[in-house]
């Protein structure tokens, strides 16, 4: 597996070795030992999640805070998405910076997202099935987030604004500036 660290320390793009022939393809999507070697520690994944969305859906930017924060290993099983992470780790030299990566069934790339990051994605294909592993369970009380349309972050979701499908909860989420003030950053 090829691992490329993004400009956000600890956040890696993972590209598996894919073996293809006239029957189809095979690849190893997860190997605990390989991931431990890449990261320098062994994440303990406890929950898998999967969603299906249509073109124009933007989900995020979400995270869990405190003892319920989550590291994630994300990939796309069908279709294509623009996957976005924002570093909100207090004291991080890349605080407030983001990375966007196209993940697709075709390119089979994955993204490892450490704890302390906001996460979201937009669907740029007709449909997409998005799959991710979490190293901590869901806890509603520790949820936090920022509007995907926040003007300070200015994320290019690669979807025309008039075609975006965003939940009311995400539309009404706080701004990045309010998030910083709330967290005294």
C-alpha cells in the first residue's frame, strides 16, 4: 500500500495495490499491521458506517470532541466524492487548513483522518456509497460541526451552489469563527 501524508500531519492518502485480470480485481482494503506501520501506532476500529447519497449531496463538516473524538479510515465503494478534512487540533501548525481528495470506486484511494479533524464530503457522481471505519463509537452529546458553506474556510465542494443538497442541521451549523471562539483558539 502506498501512503502519502497530506500537508496536515497525521492525515494520509492510502492507495492499495490492485490486482486486475479478466475476472475483475482484488485489493486489500484494510490491514491492521500495514496501517500501524504507516501511522506509528495501531488504531482500534470499533464501528463501521456506510451511507448512500446522490449527486450534489454535501455532508459535513462534522466531528466528535473530547473523549469521544474519532479517527476515521474512509473510502468510496461506488461513485466518486470530494472528501474534505479540516485540522482543528488546538496548537496544530496547520490549524484551520483543509485538504480535499477525490475518492472513488475507480481510484480506490482511502483517507486516514486522525482525531481532531472536521470531516465532510460532496458527491460528484450520480450516486455514491461511502464507507468508513471509526476508532470510537458515536456519541450525540459530543457532536460538533461547522457549516460546509463557511466563507472563512471557503471549501470548493466541486458542486454548483444551486445544486447542493445540504441538511438543515449542516446549513445551520456554526461558522468557523464561532467554533474558534467557543474553543478559545
